[in-house]
């Protein structure tokens, strides 16, 4: 399930155009390499979590090594990994020195076949924005049962009531709800 919140965004090309509502992904947790290895091992693998974690760690090290050698690495359905150079231009080719003009190496990922149509399998779940979730957690830790976020709500935000296990109810105040 993909969690998302709604954010109102303006058109960067046409600043005068009305803002539009867009989905913003909200991850539910960060899975580290050991947790991911545990998940892989739980799928009927003959390898233990520690074996899978060691292989993943070695794969990262080897992938980095191969990218620094200028190779594009294909990992089957996972896709391709490669490096793109980002930097500034030199006045002439004769004056170009990568130590001066290359500012960053960006690792890029080109998805493989199994990742090309995630949308067809995705299930979406509307959640509160991160800023609201942080306020709820802070209020919960302080023993409060309600959270007022109305002073920071913009005209474009929706009215949403969220009931959490800790029975905290959030209310988004709308000044201009007819946009939804």
C-alpha cells in the first residue's frame, strides 16, 4: 500500500496559474539492509538473514566499484545502474579539468521490467502530511488528546479527520474548501 498526502503546488512556468492538488508519497518506514535481508530470507530462502545481508552488502560494494570503473551495471529485472556527471562548463575543451569542473557524480537507476508498471498494481492510502504527523506525535507524548493545526493551514488544504489508535482527532481547517 502506498501512503500519500495531498499538496497544493503552483505551476513553476506560470506563477499566476491556480495551484493544483498533487499526491506526495509518504513512506511508512525506512527499511535498513538487515530488515530487508530478513524479509528476503522469510520468503522461503535457504539462506539465513545474515547470509542475505552479507550478499547485499557485497553487492553494494561491488556495484560502487564497477560504477567507478565507468561501467553500466544491469541487475536483471532490477534494472540498470550508471553514473552521470554533473558540473560546470569550462571556457574551452583545452582548459577543461574534471578536478575543477566536475561538481558531482550522480548514480542513476533505470528500472527493469518488473518495476515498469508499478502503477497497475499500486493501492493508495491517503494519510496526513508529515508535518501534521509530527505534531500529533508531540501532542501524544505530552498527553494531549487534540491537536490544533489551523493557524498553519492554507486556503487550499482539505478538511480531513483522522482517527488514530490513540484516539487523537485532527481537524484541518479550510478557508476555501470549494476547491475540492
